[in-house]
């Protein structure tokens, strides 16, 4: 399966030339903390004894409250379990049941941090063990292999602890760390009896917008100490706060699945969201400010995250007039890709609409749709926040357009945009022969006219006072901007870009039909800019 992923990626890169130079001379770890981890595979050390096991917590309770020994029985609240899905459909079944899956065990010392892990006993092309903590009443799917590794007792998950007068459960938890041989993991201040609910702020520098850091919006933050996991999303200002209390230093991670409904990921693993490790920080929380001196993967993911959040927010505020992308939009950030390509494969384009590929991939189409992205986002030479932000706005606008027109229409756009090169590359890699990829190019004109216009408008709204214009002739958005400046704004123009709109001539007719009161302005715009493009 990984070979198939690689083939598709090679095919997409073939459409746009790539540079072999390093376009990110500032992409270096600039702090000691950043140097402690990488985006490679996590390196595990020795296995540790889980302090939250029922056995350990029972011993700790008896140690702190000897009078309770033999009279208080702790029942498991959760299972620490690992799953081994045989295919991607089983993986998605677990996700649909609300299971938070991690690809590495939670009871091992981490020698070197990383963004992913693959069990050496599992073949490279297979899904690795997926670790999770599930409630004892969890309904395990019958067809998914699993192993219960430990029966756990988490006080946050036991309602009876609220009525356990006189019992300091945080002291019991600290004693469990001591008895299990993990006392060294307790922070010095917590040994004196203090515990914390982690909170903090994840920010990034956007100097063309504000001299102050801005929040990384709606991104998922995760922290854990063994099987005690807390997870949530930042607000629009980058703040997060967890309801669970901890007494140890914690491992913090950003998981790039935004609460608005899109994810970024290119780890060549099935889980769709990339992870950026933030390292180990106190139980009180982790606050990070990211800029162009930070790790580039972390920086670019945060910029794309914010661009997507802003696009979705603009759509919501417009009442849907600015179209939303489809649910579960998948984006791959590719720093060395010259251009971006909205193939929308995760939503069925090519895999269902391109006959030679559909025939070759018939057996694997569902699996491929799950793994493959919708967007290959090229970020070559995006050395600043505003450059990456602009690039991302454009692909979100195109994804929103796809949400209005559907797979068959978008297939015509892909054929027009990629032509014989793209299709022949697929045919060569996958063994398909023969394809008719001829197209008039009108779909390309419509897609780029709209996305360049939407990109320009939303960019100018974000960077007040900007006169930036995206797109060259014949895809320059000046025609639509002319209308925009005279009263026909994005919220009026965007709804017209539906499946029946296949050329500028159709756009002109729809504008005149929907907005007859703007007839003079519409005729002026088309006369001015169509004539210029024809010259």
C-alpha cells in the first residue's frame, strides 16, 4: 500500500516541476528544546510500570490511607488497549467509534521524540499497532484484533471519587508513581502536593498582520502521562485548557486535525493528521510561539491551519454563500512542490471518475480514498507567513468550489489542468493503457478565475490595506474585482460558481440573470477585461 501512495505522489509531483535546492535556509532548530526531537520515528527506551494500573492504584490507596486497606476495592474505569486493524476500513471503524488512536505505546520511556512510530514486528506496508485508552464499557468491534494491555483506574473517570470524603486522590496518584518506580517523573513542586490542570497558548508570528503573536486557531492539542490523556482544541486566540489534573511533566503534541473539519498529513501513515511534537513540559501547561526560525514543518502546518480556519469562518459568517469544502478535507503539505494541485482524490475524483485508474484500482479504491489526500499543497519558497497563508487560501477556495460542483465536474477540471502528462504518468505507474485526456480548458479557466478572486479578497480582508493581486491572465481576477468594488462582492459572486458554470460566457449570463440591476457594471467589466485578454 505504501508503494501505491508513493506512486500517486510521484505522479502528482510530475505535474509540477520540483526544485532540489533547500528553499528554507532558516529551517533549523533554534532552541535546545527543538533539538531534542525530530520528525522522524519515535525511539523507545525501556518499558515502565504503569502507575495507573488498578493494582498500583489500589496499593497506593492502602499506602496513603492504611485504614482503608481491605475495605476499599478499586474497579477498573478504563482499559489500556492496542488494536491491530487489518485494513483501512477497520481503522476507520475505530475512529468512527470515537477511539483516539496513537501509533506508539504509552508505557515506555521516550529516548528521542518524533512524529510517528511503527512497530518493528509489523511489516512496513501494514498498519502498525494502534494504542488507545477506552472505557470499560467500550463495545469492541468483533472483526478488529485487539489486546487489553492493562486494566486502569483513572480517578477523573470514576464518579464515586467526588463523594469519597477525606480521600486526597491526587496524593494517591503521586504515591502510585512512587510505588511503581516512576517517582523521578514527578515534578519537584508536585512532590510537595501540588497538581495542575494544563493550560497554555499556542501562537505564531504573522508580522504583516500584527507585531504581536496571533493564536494558532482550532488546532488539536494533546498531552499525556502514561495512559492519562487529555485532548482538546485551541480557541481562535490559541488558548487551550484541560480539565484533568496532573502531577508530572507531560508530553505535549499538536495534532493537525482542525475543529473546523480539515486535517493535514503526509507521514505516509493511515492516521490523516500530522503530529508535531512539542516535547516535555510541566503539568501546568505548555505555551509556544512559532515563527520563521522554528522548525519548518511546525511553522507551515500552523500557517495552513490558520488559513483554513479563517476560510471556514468566512464561509460560516457568509451563511454559506462562500462555499464550504467537503467534510473531512485532507491536505498534504509539500515544501518542495512547485505548484498546488487539488486532485480531491480522498473524495473520489480519479479513483471513481477516471476509468483506466478505476479499473486497475477496483479492489483497492475504498482503501486508496481513505489514505489519499484531496490537496497537494506546494509550499516551495514560502519563506514568510503571508506567502504560505496566501497559497493555502487558494486551495481552500478551490476545495470550497469542489463542494459546489461535485466529482464529475471536477474530473473535467483535472483532465483540463493536467492533460496527457498526468494521465500518462498514472498509466505508466499503474499499468493502465490508453486514455483520452483532451479538454477545452474552460473548466480550468473557471476554477482559477474563482479561486484567484476568492484568494485575493480573503487575503485583503486579513491584511487590511493590502493591494495584492493573485493570478495572471487569463486567470487574473480583475474582472471579478471590478464587480466587487462596485457592489457585487464575494458573497454575491461565489454562489454562482455551481456545476452549470463552465465558461466565462456562462458566468456573464448568470451574472446578468441574477443581478440585472448591475447590468451596466457587468457589461463594462466583461468589455474591459475580456478584450484585454484577447489582445
